[in-house]
């Protein structure tokens, strides 16, 4: 469990770090660690969560050369691939947040389509005076946002943004109707009229000139796999299944699995036991 929050001013005006501190404050009692806010006059970013993959909690992060800062919720599953594209030699010593920030400072938005995992993150680009909000391809993690005078506020949960005076908290009846019907046609809506969220597989770029949403990933319906026999398909499936489970057991804490009694959860449990007992940590 982790969360991010922040407020930025696109015109260089001051931001109140105490506001962001209230937005990121975890429910009590809990054992989550709050880091930040990282306050740099016209921006304040904060992170709350546990350590992932045994890495030190180093957020919020800033790259002083590019004047870019990041708060990151989630995990990157293809770390080696990303590090290879960035020519990073010591990737094992870098957190997921650091790897993504390094990717943005060297490749810009082009680094985002190459990320795989469950994540939501925010990057404040101080030189360009723009905020980047990104959500993973399947929308497992989320990030919400709301306009504020001269800028934008963001947070993992829409309720965190209710700490801000002036946010329109009137019920969004259209969203409630779609939710009750089981058919969400406006994925950027929330239960509040004045709070929105980044849709899955999208990057949002916000600046003084406006807000832009771009899809960076989608299913390719024309992609096909062609193997010689069923055994090769089964082998490929096992490789993907093991890789998926392996990514999700990367944690600083003990891993728990909810069992339904069916074949899916039982297979996941068996694979988790295999990758954690037969493969090097």
C-alpha cells in the first residue's frame, strides 16, 4: 500500500507544503512511512508507503540537473529492459522511481510506452513548468487530479483532494449511473464533479496552456503467435505465467495470497512457491 500527492503552480507562484502534508497523511493507526513534502517554491510532492523489493524508500526524488522531481506508486516489472534501453549499468541499486526519473530526464515521454508493471506516478518538470501524470496499462493503480488556482493538484485517492478548499465535491450523478449500470463510458470521471482521474494506459500532460491526455498503450488485435505444436504454446505460457508471478512477489514484506479454492488461485500459489524457493533472491 502506498500513495502519492502534490500541488503545482504553473505560473511560479508559491505552494503551501502544509496542504500537501494533510493530503498525504495516512489513516491512523498504521505503519506507513510519510516522506515529504518535497517543497520547491511552486511545487510540493509527497509519498506515503512501505518499501518495495527491499529498496530504500527514497521518495520524493529530484534530479537537480534537469529540475525534475517524481513521486511513484507501484512497481516496474521490466526493470532490466528499461535499464538496457537507458544504458544504465547499476540498475539493481536504483529504485523503480529513480529508474523512471532517469528515463524521463534522458528520453522524455518516449520512455513511458516501454514501461511494464502496475504503477501511477507524477513528474514535475520545473524547467518546462509542466506536470506529467501516468497510469499503468491496465489501470491497477490510479492517480486523480483537480484544478487549483494557477495550477493542478493530484493524489492517489480522490478523497485526498477534498483537503483543498474550493474543489467541487458535488456528486457526479452521471458517474453513479454508469457505475450502477456496470458500464463505465467516462473512465476519467470520479464520484465528485470537480475531481478526475487519469484513464488506464494514458499519460496526462498539464501546463499553463492546458491539459492533454494521450494513450500510450493499447492491445494489438492483429498480433498472432505461431508455434509448431501445443507443447510450445504451453511452454510460452509457463514462461509468461512465471514472469508475472515473479514480479508480484518482489516485496520487502512477506507475500500473502487470497485463495478462492479454484484452479486459478491454486496455480498462482504453486507458482509463487516455486519462484520463491527455487530461484535466487
